[in-house]
């Protein structure tokens, strides 16, 4: 545990000095929220809640996706390119502690982004704090573990010259095809079928249910758990083959 904590502390320090990361993972969801939430009116009834709350949860999920992907994906790929991971293999420090530290770092950063986007909604979107909002945020945060695992898999599949393209493609694709940018009711039916297969939709769907006063969908939890296990296994296989 001490080694995981040490790696996480080191990674968080590097993260805080990366201005491009902060702009990328916060700028897009906050910008989208400020534009589209106010364009349609935050108090407008929508999906058994208000449009401001509904779209805020969409952007919370979008921000959590971008955060976890960037931390475990981009940084791990850069560490591989710099020989850091290979160096760990000849030291007493287990590589699993480094990888676990990357996941912990991603989840800490994801929690911070989730809280910041909710704060933006509270301050500028007319959103009022209540218990379902906290439950929805927690559900999204835990669901983002799927993208932390996916980031590690991508980091061991793509090299440092391609990882940024891969991360951006998955990040923007998850937002667009997962129904985070535009509610699926306004899109052709085929988009609903696609969205149900994407983790970002399942993350946001849990939150949409909770803020509407409904119970947590068991199907979303099961799908996300399967993604965490599947991406984790894929990452392990790719690590063995590529290192």
C-alpha cells in the first residue's frame, strides 16, 4: 500500500504541472455545459428532472471519461516510451504497484473533476444540492474505473506517438456516441443501440436515473463491472506481450 501511495503521490504531482491536461479534461465539459445548459434553459423540465441537472450529469460523465483515460493512458504510454516500466522490472519494486498507483491517481483526479463540474452547475446553472445529486456523482465516479482500465490497455497497445490520437478518439467517441452531447431521444434509433454498448452511456444512465428519483439500474452496474474486468484482463495480456 505504501508503494501504491508513493506512486500515486508522484503521479499527481506531475499531473498538476500539466496545464494541457487541465484545459483538456475540464475545458470541454465545462464549456459544453455553460453553452448548452443555458441555451435551452437550466430549469426546463427534462427526463423527470431539469435540463440543467440532466446535462450536468452528462458533462460530469464526460469529464470523468477524459480524466481517467488521460491519466492511465497517456502518462503510462509516455512512461513506457521513456523506459520507466522496463526499469521497474529490474528493481525490487513490483510493476503492479506502479500500475495500481496509476489507477488510484486516475480515480483521485476523476473525483476532483466530478466535483468541479458539479460546482460549476451549482454556481452558474441554477442547480440545487440534494442527496440524489451526490449519489449520481458517486455512481459516475465509480463507473469511470472502466475507463481507467481501458486507458492502461491502450497504453500497452499504442506507443507514445499514437497514444494521444487513440485517447482523443475514444474520449470524443464516448461523448458523442454515448449520448452525452445530445440526448438519445433526439437521435435516430440506431444511436440508442450503439450507446448501450458504450461504458460512458452506462455511467451517465446511472446518474440520470438517480437524479430523476429512480433506482440504480442493475444492468448498468453489471455492464460496467464487465468492462472493468475485460479491460483489466486485456491490459494485463498486452502488458505481458509488449514489455
